[in-house]
C-alpha cells in the first residue's frame, strides 16, 4: 500500500502540532517568542448590526447570541524567529457560543500554501496564542482548534472592498460603510479592542462558509476592517 509522507519541513514535533487532537487549551502553553506582524485583518460575522464586541471589548453578547465568523489576515510585513512572513495570507473560521470575552471559541486555521515549513509553524504558534504577545489571549479564549491546514488563501484589497477565497470553504466579500465625507468610511477610533485601535465598519456583500460542518451565510451582516501591528512579548 502506498504511503504518503509529509515533507520534512511540515513534520512538526507532537508538542507543536495544532489540530483537532488538542481540544484542551490547557495543553497549549505560552512560550514567549520573537515575532511581529503588520498588515490588515478583516472579517464578516453573524451580527445583524455593527459588532458589539468592538465597543464593549467582548463583554456584550453578539446580536444573535452567538458569533459565527470568518477572518482574513493579510501580512504585509512580519517575521517569526527570523523567518520572513511578509506577503503571506491567513484565514480563520471562528465559532463563538456567546460573549467573546467568555471564551470557549472553536477555531480552524488556513495558512497560505506558499509558507515555508518554519513560517507555517510560526503562524500556527502565533494564532494559537502559544507565541505570546498580542495574540497570547487566545490560549485562554480558544477551547478547541478544530483544524489547521495549508490552503490557497486568496485575499483581495481593492478600494473600499475586501475579499477572501479559500476554495469553496470560505468565500467572502465585504464593503466599508460610507461616511459623510466620502473619502473616509465610518469607523471607531482610539479603541482598546484587541485587534487594534481603529476599526472600520463594513457589511457583507457575498459571504459564505462551508467547512467543518458549518454552513454559514453572512450576506448583509456586520463586517469590519482593522489595520494591525501585532508583536510578541516585550523582552
């Protein structure tokens, strides 16, 4: 019987694998690491009006009582332990049963298929919270990582529109909400939100998730765009 073997770069030590066999967040411990990411995060969720998590910092319930979402991260500049992450894309499927701040998130990660072995591992460490720093809170909020895989994560940023496509698994397009000044969209500024201080309000145009048993549609639902400048723990 033929045996398919992973390339050496993708063979991670058992302690570093992030998949459905790691349901207990207590097994994901922070190991402070030198990393940084600059770029943009945008998302579309199941809230019917602008996400209450932004202004309540996760304390207010989502409008539907739960939060189903996809997230897209475009890394313009970044590194993980000396490995360049610039130009890579990441997609996330996020399933939160109630208030964001109460945790119990279930998450799946889709990492750009162009990533090297070390970059792939580093991105998973960052987005699981294990690398500490800005995303370190994920070790407390995420109860189960339902999957992690390489994928063709295509991100488009064109004017006031953003889009992500990961095959047929996630297909989403959002558009910013127009403000009184057409040159400046509606936004929340100087926030303490974990993603970043400036959140641009948007709405879903064509948006769906079809993976891990989730069948979600977010057309017309809340969306947001956030410039990000995330870092590992201070030395």
